[in-house]
């Protein structure tokens, strides 16, 4: 009897039509809504052959939302995801294609300016009088190439350590209707030994002037105490900005004193002294407590002509709004105060808020409370959009990465605003819940022929039911990536929400 040795074959895996970017079609609709493809072309960002530049940029945005940390991962995602394969059906987005494109120096600053200008033409996203502009800077860790011109050895106050990183100055818009989105960014470069170079205040001035090219209404400017500079205040008021910030320990203030039979005089007073005067009334309440103090002045510089016609800079006292506040939201998240002159003026957990709007001190306090939204944006950008995950040593790639991140957050912020604008605080969802539950969630893709036309069915998870209104409003009728969206028939594309 002959015994045959059984042979064991390798397992065969069936390729299932599954995807991880179920919200990509909605993202594409929002991309077309704000004409990002057209803005890229108008900025001179295009290729002569192969995959179009706007398609590479859109795939880069999808990769950022999906948590890809390199162009290699973005290329693999475009090749293995069933939904993205149908969207980029006629193009192959290889790694070298993405690398070569994003390492080529383009006019990304021009695209950023056009993006902001386009947002000002939309009634939902345009800035109106009374809206808030937040100004702050953050560190972007990059310990991979020490000799790059945009890297500096800086101290991180959150981790209490030094490291090689970029210092990025950012402007963010916070609208009264609840929408918030990033505006501009600038990378600060450390000065050489001769001290020649632009400061962070100079970069802020440049970005605000760019904003004034498309926005002329009166706006608020909220910033932390690092940007407390009198010359900067004069610049803001000259360009129709109202400013609000937190006082430092060494901020010079004056109180107007009127005595019977004597001239009015201005007595120097320290911020800590003002806080101590109002402290007993602050601790009497619960939650956010604030007291406006009248008759406080600050010296601001102004230019005039001297006797010989030369330009002379002098100081004059101007009234300001001073609000002693306690239990601010940012105080629960801020690091422990130090003992230097740059530290905030504080007394037992109370702080002093300054503003040029001496006629509306409580409104200035409300505006300063919105400053914390830019800190939330930094956290979202670093944890969910890979703000610090671009390890490229190309400066052009770093600038493109930041600009694509700002474009991605603009689309996500608008989608989140649409989801939450008609819901209560208990029903609303967070930025992370929207990304994980809609834009980066699994789906099943099936295609069938129906009366000679191809139908594509996309089955979402039940988690996407929370975003059914957004899906109904922005789901495209055609899945293909075309220059302009093609709406041939309403039945050309269908979707279902199933378990």
C-alpha cells in the first residue's frame, strides 16, 4: 500500500472591497465648494503631466485626516483603499510622484491668501464686524536635521525641555456664529548674532496686512501676554483692530486722580495692586468672576514733528479697559507662573485683562475667553492632523505640509460647524468624534450595473448615523475625481446607512 504525503497549500485571501476613508466623498464636495482646485491653479501650483496637482493635494489632505505620517503611507493608502481606488481610478499616486511634487518650491503663501480671500466671499465663513482673530505661536518638534534654516534650539514651556523645533506664528478666526478656522501662518527664524531678522511681532504684522487685503471690517484681536507691546497696539488700532490681552507684572499703568481745588493728575499703579483691590469682590462669586475698573490709563507712543521738522516719538496717556478676572478657563490649563517680568500679573489666582475698548470692558473679557480656541486648534493639529509628523528635510515640503494642514482643518471645521449648529451641547460631537466616526471610518464598497449604468453602493457603519444630515447635504452624485464635479443623473450614485 502506498501512502501519499498530503501537501499544504498557502492560504488564499479574498480581496474584500473595504475602505477606511468613508467620508472622502464628502470631503471632496467641501473641497469643490471652496474652489480649492481652482485656487491652486491660480497660484501657479500645477504639473505638466501625470496626476494633476490639485488631485495630489486632495490626497495629501485625506492622508492627514487618516493619520498618515509620510508620503509613502499616503501612497499605500491610495492604492489599497477600495473607496479611494474608485475615486482615483485613472491615476496612480506613487510615492515618488508625491515626493517630487511636495519638494518642489511653489507659491504656497499665494494659495493661503487666495484661500482666505475665497472664504470671505462665502456668507457662512466671511468675517464680520465684532468677530475675533486669535494670535499665538506654537512649537513644531523636528529633531531630524539640526542645520535647517527654519529650526531653532528652543525651550518648550509645556514639557520644560529644550529641543530642535520650528516656531510657527498663527492667526485663527473665531466667528460669532460659532465657526472657527485657521487663517495664516509664518515660520519664525532665529536671529543671527548681529540681531538682523524679523521678530514674531513683525510676522504678525505681515499676516494682519494680508488679512486686510480681503477684510475691511472692524475686528477683535485676542492674544496672550507675550504680545503685549505698545508699538504693536498702535499698529492694531491704526488698522481697525481692537486688542485684548493679559497684563504682565511689569506693565506700567496709571490711575486718574481728581482732587478738589487741584489739577487732575495721573498716579502710577501696578497691575498687582489693582487685582488686590478687587480681590475680595472676586472671591465672593462662583465660576468666572470679573470686575471692571474705571479711570485707568496707559502710555502709548505716537509720532509728531519737532521744532526742526524732524519726526519725534512721544508718549501720551490713553484710557483703556481694565478687568480683574478670576477662574478663567485658560488658568486651569496653564503652566505654573514663574517669577520673571514676562509672567502675568497675578494675585491668588486672579489676573488683569487689558483692552483699548474702555467703553466695553465686559465684551473685551468675553473676547479674551475665546483666545483659548487657538490652543484647542494646536492640540487638534498635533494629535489628529499630524502637525509634527512631517519629517522631511525640505523646506518646501514643510511649507506645503503646513498649508495643506490649514486647508484640511478649514474643511473639517466647516463640516463640524454644519453638524453642531442645530444641536444642543449634549447632542453635539467633538472634532475627534467627527473624524473617527465619519471621515476616517470603515465602509464596504459594492458596484452593480443597473439598466446599463454603474451604481456604486457604500455601506457605512451605524456610527455615521450621527452625521446623516451632513451626508445628505454634501454627498456627491458622482464618485470620479474630475476637474469640475459632474452631475449626470441623480441615480448615478447611491449610499446606504446599515449596521
